[in-house]
C-alpha cells in the first residue's frame, strides 16, 4: 500500500539522525569540558612578572616611554611599553637576553 503524498515519513529519518548526532555532540562536550569553572587563565603575579620580559625602566609619561623605546630600537633591542599598574607611569620591558644591553643603552648619556 503506497504512503500518502502529504506524509512526513521521509523527514523523520534524517531529523532523527540529526537529533541523535546533536545529542552525542553535546554529551561529548560536557564530558570534555564539564560544568566546573576551573578553566580560567592564571592570575598575574602581583610582583609584576611578565614571563620572558624584564623591566628596564619606569618613566612618568607615554612620551618619555616612546623616546626610550626608540633609543632601544635604534640599537636593535626590541622593547615594549606597558602601563605601570597601580603606580603612575610606564614600564619599558625587554626580553631577558636583551636586558643587560638595554640597561647599558639607557645608562649612556648621548
């Protein structure tokens, strides 16, 4: 006996497969990531630890920080400027391997 043309039977199979796939995906994601909230980024060290960067100077203004950064760049030393946090001013940060050279460049009076 043929099915009526207005029947939804051909839609049930793919719809059921899609719902089953969605259910399995949600289950796997919940199992993987869980509901606990322990996937946070580590908090910054209160001592101002910047990982591979070391502070070589603290200056009061952004303009002064830009001048020192340009002076270091002229000597081939990569530097970044970061607000000093709770203290007013800007930190000049360089990589560990460039720390001594940066201190020597900044100590020179040109």
